[in-house]
């Protein structure tokens, strides 16, 4: 009898894990569907549907972290730092839309600097909580998704988004300047999706699990 609850918990655990994995894979495929949408010649890709989707995913990630503040207890500072960092990334995505399409002067560097400075001050004021969080961050799947997003943005995207990569792969005759730009845009979109999934995972962790206390 004592082993029965553990057995049921184990069964429920692997089923839920499998379901989450399938849902994440479906989302990864679905998020790339804009590639099949007709592209208007006058609307550059980075200022069109994909750019707005990137901003929308980052906005949702920021909202998730802000929403987790009320449930995070003594880990509220961690949620605040993550929310400020995500808000800075969101401002960076919105800058092209505001300055390029709406033709408004937008001091994105100042706004990003203020947000990151606020995050740094918060982290320094709550050093113990932040160190404890980052010490156990690698144990949670949400951190893995955010790590994957950073690898896409700062490692993989640097290679696949480089014109030299496609020139070497396709040759001078088949190469087009649009190819690396399109690939880079959709890789960034996938990275933003991973950031959203990771933010949801970390928000649940910060709100419910006691091992980070």
C-alpha cells in the first residue's frame, strides 16, 4: 500500500512531462507559420508580422513575470529583476517599429539603460536571494528554455544569419541577400517563444516551489 501513491505520482509525472514536451514542440512549429503568409513587397520582414510577433511574445513574458510577483513571497526580487530584463528586451524589439515605421524619435537606449540599471540595483539589494536563485536555476526546465533562446540569439543566429554562411552553402549564383535576413528573423521569433515558455516555467517555480526559499 505505501508504494501505491508513489507509483501513481510517478505515472502522472511522466504523462504530464510528455504532454508538456508535445505542446512545446507543437508551439515551436506553430510559431513559424508566418513564414507561409504572403509577404507584401513594400513591407520589410523585420518590420512586419514577424517583428510584431517577437514583441508580442516578449510582452507576454514580461506580463507573466509581473503576474508572478504577487505569488513569489521572499523571491519577489527575482521576479522583479527578470521582469525588468524582459521589459528591456521588449523595448529593443519595439524600437524598430516606433522609429522605423511610425517615424517617431524613440530613446530606446535610455529606456533600456534605465530598466537594466533598476534590475542591477534590485539584484544588489537582494544579493542573497539572487545568488540562491541562480545557484538552483539550472535544475528547472524554464531556465533551460531561456538558455536555449540565448544560444539561438547569440551563437546559432550569428552563424545562420551571416551572409557568408549562405554564400558558402549556396554559392554565388543561388545566393540572395534576403535569405540570411529571413532566417535570422525567424530564429529570433523562435527564441522569443522559448523565452515565453521559460518565463512561464520560472514563474511557476518561483510561485510554488520552496526549495528556492
